[in-house]
C-alpha cells in the first residue's frame, strides 16, 4: 500500500499509473506537480489525482513514494527542487527511457544517488501524450524494467516492483547500460527512422500529394513519428552513445540492402526479407 | 456489369476484389488461375470464386475482364500464356505495385501493350497474404491508381474504373513514372527500412531478448516486415530506379539526424521531430 504517491509531471505515464493504483485501492492519496496548472486542474477533474501543487517540494512532502515522470532534460532540476523535502523513508523512482542519464542526473542533484532511488522504465505508452490520454489499463501485461544500482536498498526495489505489479505490469531487472542498449535498438532507433522518413517525404515537395497515397502500412510505420518531439529530443541527447552504436549497425545493413537493389540481387534481398519476416512473426505475433 | 472475371493469381488482392464484386452482384462468374490447386480449391470453398483452372489460357477464355494479380516477376510469362486465348473485347488490367515494370512485361509479351490494357494499382492490402486473408471490405475508401498509356482505349479505362468503384475504391489516374516515384516513397522505402531494421536487430545477437522489450510502437513500426518476401523482392527489382532515388534522399536525411545526435544538437533534432509530427498528424489522422 502507498500512503501518498507524489507524481512529478502529470502526463500519460504518471496519470495512467495513478488511475491503475487508485482503481486497485492501492494508494490513499495521489498528488501531482507540473508546470501547467491547467493540466493539473484537468487531472483532478478527470479523477486521475486527488490534489496538486505547482511546487515539487510541496508535492513530495510526506509522500512515501515519489515518481519522477518529467522529460529526461528536467530530471536533475526536479531532483534539486525536491531534495530537502523528501521524507527519510520515501522511495524515489522514475520512468525515464534512458537510465544512465537519469542515474547521472539524480547523482548530480543528490551528491550520489540515494539508496532509496530505484531507476525504472515502463515499456508502454502510445503516440499520444498528456493526462487526457491516460487510462488505467496502459500497463496491463506490459514490461517495466528496473535498473537498481549496487547500493540501492532491496526493500525500495520491492516497493517499486509491487506498485507496478498492482498496475498489471511484468517487472524485470537489468543493468543500466544493458537497458540503454536494448532500448536504443527496439525503441529509440525506430523512432529516429520514422521521424526521419516522414520529414524526408514532407520535404520532397508535393507533400500534400505524396501522403495521399500512403496506405495502411505507412500509417502504422509512421505512427511513432506522431510522438512528442521534446521527449524524443531529450531521449536522443540522453542516450546518444547507445543510439549511435545501433544506428551504425543499421546503416551498414541499409548499405547492404541498397547495394542489393542497385545490383538487382534478388537472392540477397529475398534472404534478408525472409529472415526479417521470420524474426518478426516469431516475436511480434 | 462483368460477365466473366478471370483472376490470374488467387491471393488477398484478387480474392478481396472478387468477394466485393460478387456481393454487389456486379459479376456473373469469377474464374481464377494459380499454380496451387490447393489454394484454388480453398478459394472455391470460401465462396471467393466460382471455378478455377490451372491453365491461364483456359481461365481467361470468354472473360470480358482479366485481372493479373501475380507477383511482378511472373507478369510477362502469364501474359505470354494468355495472349492467344484473350477474347477480342476483353479488358486486361493488373494490380502490380510498380507500373513501369508491368507495362514493360505486357509490352514484351504482346509486342506492344494492347489498347485494352489498363495498368492499375490498388493501394490496399495488409501484411497478410493468401486467399484466406481476403475480405470484401478491403477496398472500401482506398485509392486505386490507374496509369493508362497514350493509346489505352478510354472505354477500357472506364470499365476498370467502374469495377474498382463498385468495390468501394476511390479511383485516380496518373502517369506511370509518377506512380512509381510516389509509391517508392510511401510504400517501397518504408518496407525496406522495416525489413532492414528487423533483420538488423535479429542479427545483433540476443535477439530473443531484444524483441521481448519491443513495445507497441515497435510492433506497429515493423508490421510491414511481416509482408510477403517474394512479392517485395520483385517490387525492389522492378522499381529499383525510383527506390534508389528516394533511398538516397532518405540516407542524406538520416546522415543529418545522426550528425545531430553526435553533436548533441537538440535544436536541430527538435526541429526535425516537430516538422515530422506536424506532417504526419496532418496527413495520417
């Protein structure tokens, strides 16, 4: 049970968790903080949170669980703002998509990362953002990755794990660096490719026409290009090393495909397409 | 009204058209031909076609409308096989994804493209293939592009247009070359990027693990990598020039994004992401 959950950043991710925990009766009080009072009022109206504050320090006072759900670029400033107000027993966790950068931000703000800090990342979300898009089933069957540090308190990890499990998630643990590499491959790189493709086509001229002939496949393929640009800028800056590594592999493979098209090498193309189809059919049914 | 529709190639595309036309009572008889008797028998059982033949020439005899729905690489051979059996008043059309190559194949088979030949391309489909995936609503509200040649008979174009409109499609006309450039950008390039990404990740080792953390965005992004590898090999070979041109633009843009990540240039990344999101939200709502 959580007595008071403080959510810093009132959007889709924090809002959906709040809805799930409240519905399960797992949380007595949810207080949120954000820079937009309009968003916070809306969150209260929608029954997502009980109360709000525009001051992070105010929001976290007496909270036993604090969830940082702000863009990666805002993590350090938020941690500095709440530092003095955090209760000694409070567990601190986050939902950032790149863990090394959050650990660095928290460490910079606190001198070192508190033993009660459990870095976390729910692998869930839609291309929509904002508290109005929140829904309690968002985490049902989704994975949440926790990347505790060597000195993180086991009971803090247990509490964060229990919270996500109540929301329906499957919780796993892995190292910070490994998380960042896996996510660079399965999430960050695809977003860059989709943003890049849509921008590329939009600038080819005749964009009004080109998109008219986009079929269902194109819509699915580019859905992630409707994601929040600020969030994705922050992710690219925060996880640049892992992204560049996986981008470099991908560009080599794209060179190979381009070469096969140039040379009219049907056997090579077929081999690549068959391997890709088999992998996708196996893992994403 | 169509008296006898002959479909060469019994899959999702031809099967869905047959279902739509039969439901509308627009077609007295549908006869299909394919290399697999099992698929043809299944098509009869499913009520998609009335009869079948394993001989293309037999299937098209007395047909007033002939639809070529075979992979691009099979177009020329099929045209050679049906040439002598085509009725003088028969309208010939196709569903190939790259029009210059179909026009070249038909021209090679017939000496020159018949005046009754109307190149066509329904911008519809799913990542599934085969007649069992066929459904009559596939073309509802979808675009079908016809690329008639200078000497194509206007009444043949009218008949093909009418057929697709009965199936619910929005029919447009454009030039062969323009079609191939637009489709290279909105369909062929995205498929190559998706096939390439899935193959790239699958070969990074730990593939079992990597795909476990793929979220909804990844599934959507890579759905088209589950498409038929043979069909896509043929498209890459048939439309290589237009694909290479658009790939070259895209790779330049990807270079720019990679450079921005390398340099930590958040402003440039944000600009690209915002432009892409605005374009997609506008055209693919």
